C-alpha cells in the first residue's frame, strides 16, 4: 500500500476511482430517489431538487471556495488531488445518466453509502479528498485526534434536517441519514490517520534501523536492554506513529531486521510534541 499512500500516481488513480464511485452513487442510487449523500454533494443535491439546476455545476461551484481555503491552510498535494476528484466527479455526473437501479429505498441508501464511503476513504487515504466537508473535517483532524467520519456525520446532519423540512418527508431524511452513517463508518475504517500505535522494536541492528525509521519523521526513543536468558546486549526502539504509517515501519523491519522482536500496541492518547499533519 506504500505506493498508493505516498505517490502522485497512486493519488491520481485513487482520485479517479473516487470520482467514478461517487458519480455511480449519486446518479444511480441517490438522485433518482431524492436521497442525500451529505456534505457539499448533499447540499448540491438539495439545491438541485429545489431549483432544478444542474447538480454537477452546483457541486463544482460549492466546492470552489472550500478548495481555495484548503490550498491556503493544508497544502498543495492534498488540494490538487481534491481538485482532480471534484472536477472528475462533476464530469462523470454529467456523463452518467441518472436512472434508478433499484426501487427499494433501503437498498439504495445502503448501497449508495457503501460506494461513497469506499470512494471517500480511498481519496483521503491516498492524500486527497472528495472536496467540501471532507476538507473541513481534514483540517480539524490535523489539530485534534477526532475520527474524521464522526466529524463529517455531525456536519452532514444539518443538510439532512434541511431535506426533511423541505420535502416534508422525514422518511427520505432518515434513509439519507442511514446512508451517511454507513459512509462515515467505512471512511473511518479506511482513513486511519487519527489512530495512533506505539511500536517497540528490540533489535541488535540499531545503527541500521534508525536511519531507515527516521525517514518517517517520527521521534524515536532508544533504550539499552539486555536479554534475560541470553545476556546479550540489545537496543529497544520506541516510537509512536499512526496506523497510516504502520505498513511502512513493518516493511522496513522485514527488510532490514526480520529477526527483531516487535510489539505493537494501540495508543489511546498522545501528549507533548507529536506531528499530526
């Protein structure tokens, strides 16, 4: 997964896949039944239901100011990948006909939520986003260890209430809420940047591992240890990383010291100096 998480190519491929999944979700499962997906896409749908304006143009217009803010606040790669995702989603929304696949509202809500959750999670994990509330949530999670999905769920609640009030059909609003709940659960399962783990590595190859692990730009504590039975001197390297980075650490250890003893524990909280971006 390293190439998918780090490289521009992986990010672009994830943005394309995210746009395709989002367009399928919207035009085949949401829009034909006047369901909402939440976020800027849901707001675009709501305005489109009320005015009859083109949802793809609304999606592009509503995302533009958020993308500009993100460019200033977050960084170039994140926003450029987000722009690719937003533009492609708008194009696919225009090209893909909005026709229903199924009539049952629960099936549409669940399937749409799954597709959108996978698309959003892939975009976020590869270093981008699907725009809109994703960017707002991402900015918040850079400073605090909040689950991104939970933040999106709270912000999307406003859009859902607006749908129920406008349509006077709270069944549609609740089905939309179900879809968003499924989406954010899948996003949290895929986008795991906020989950921290502590890695303890007992090794005799400290001088080899330290330069490799330091490339992650995480602090590493080195302790002198001794085997209880072998009486051989060793070192223990301790570092706190995100689950997002765990595959990279495991790859380093497998390549450079497969005999090292490694203990990985989930971390409930971090205080002090820790890079969250």
